[in-house]
């Protein structure tokens, strides 16, 4: 297990375009594909955008087929595109969050999240705000980097 540094960060609210996903978290790529196709069909510029995965449920307590998530994009610049189904406008709240960086394949993310909730938050002495979803920001993608070089920021909203 890699050594991870947990940081306390204060975030501004983040306006996103998102596609909802129900099912195993490792299948959220399907929703990202839907979002990418929708944006491409409308010629929305995505340069400078950040991909964000939003996760509502604990996969240790919710059946995989019922897990709720959103595949989202924080656009680098404003767009006046009309937002229609299956895409929705969504805002992640700002405020204090715990952040940790995961380096490596996406298959290691569940273990990273378990460490973050069980051990990482203790380092900060803070409690999570379970009324808000946790999320990931993908700093690069499998199209840009080898699996061992993927960088994903994990965020937990704090109470």
C-alpha cells in the first residue's frame, strides 16, 4: 500500500455537466462515454476541463447493481449549450474537504477509498459529511497515461 498524504482543502462550489449511473462503480466509464458523445454532438469545447466521478453509496453496504454515481465534467470555460437528457447541470458544494492522491490503476481505487475513510480521516481528526457525495477528480486518463501512472484525487466532504 502506498503511503498517502491527507490534505485539508477548502473548495469553491463546482458547476458540472453530468450523466447519472446506476450499477457497479467500475462501470461508470459507460456514463463518461455517454457524456463525451453528447458533448461532441454539440461541439462543446472541453479543453481544460476536469473529469469528475461522484459517488453516493458505500459499496460495502449497497448491492453493486444499486450503486448511485454521476460521471461529470467541469468545463474549463462557460458554454451556452442547452442541457437536455441524459445530461444534467449539477453543482458540488464547496467548503472543507479531505483530499488524497491515488497514483495507479483504477482497480486500486476501492482500496484507496477504504484506507481514506478508515485511516486517512483520522490523520486530520475530522468526520465525513455523509449527506454529501464523495468524488474523484481524474488528473489524467488511460488515453494519456499507463495504468501505473494514472493520477486520481479523492475528496471527502467534511462535517
